[in-house]
């Protein structure tokens, strides 16, 4: 149970990070930390789902991780093209 709560807490942190960053600039933004918390929380929830043998969690987090890693790859690709990013 602790693992699941810790995983969900990390996953929830991404929304706190996004909210605070958006409030700071006065518009909706998605900071890179959002994607890192998404990956961390997603990996923890995936392992939790595997341990519980829960196909719904496994499928949901598996697909989510593909999207999170893809977004990080796109961000780093953009940073290499535009050093002022």
C-alpha cells in the first residue's frame, strides 16, 4: 500500500508543479519538471500495477510512459536546435 501511495503522490506532484509555474507567469505552461514527475510517478505506478497484477494500471501507465518520454525527447530536441530555449 505504501508503494501505491508514494507513486500516486509523485504523480500528483506534476500538477502542483504545473500550477505553481503557471501562476508565476500568469498563463498556462507545462514546465519540464511536469514531465519528469510524470515519468517517475508513471514508473512507480507501473511497478505497483505489475506487483498487483492489475492489467488496467499496467496498460494505462505503460501507454502514458511512452507519451511522457516522447514529450521529453521533443523538448530536448528543441533545446538542441534553439540554445536560447
